[in-house]
């Protein structure tokens, strides 16, 4: 019996539905993303989005928790306020991607390519960072490793704008 549907294809979706397993994502949301690359606030949790070019996509406030985004092109995508908790972004391309206020708790970013990516207010607690280091709890806006923490175990505050 299949316990979850992580790979999206009509055959596997049908098998998932027949077997009684529950798919967390909304199929209509998945179809919308593939068709028009816009789905603010949609539910794509547990979905496999590998092989889909999501450059310039609007996924603001989308639920992408535990989604498989490994190797996905997300250049200039809008992921403002998105839930990426536990998402796999291994090797993803995040060029000029907006992750402002996104929750990346426990996400995997190993070997991801970040260039001019906006991380203001993004929660990076327990993220597996691009170089294989784990970000410590309280990492907001930047990955703070244990070596960078203050003596009291608290992550340093990001610089304040004046």
C-alpha cells in the first residue's frame, strides 16, 4: 500500500486514491502551477515538483511543506511568506528569488544556488545549508552556525537598517 503520493502522475495519483492513501497537495493547485505558474496561497505540500521550471512563478504564501523541489529552477520566483518546512531544495536554483518571510525550518538547501536571493525575515532554523552546515534555531534572514552563535546560545540579531 502506498503511504503517500510524492510523485505526481495520473497513474500514481489514481493508485493513491484507490489505495486509500491521502495526498496532501491539491491536484487543482498542482495543475494550476504547471499551466500558468501562478498559485498564491495554494497547497502543494508533499508534492514532487522536480522537472518543472518554476522561474518567475508566483507561489507567495503557498504551502510547500515537505515538497520535493530538488534541482528545480526558481529564479526570480515569488515565495514571499511561503511554508517550505522540511522541503527538499537540494541543488535548486534560487537566483534573485524572493523568500522574504518564508518558513524554511528543516528545509534542505545543500548544493542549492542562491544569488541575490532575498531572505529578510525567512526562518532558517535547522536548515541544511548550501555547504552542508546546519543552521541553528533562531536563524532568521541568514544561516547561523553553532560557531557563530553568541556564548548564551542565541543567534546574533541581523543588522538593523537605519
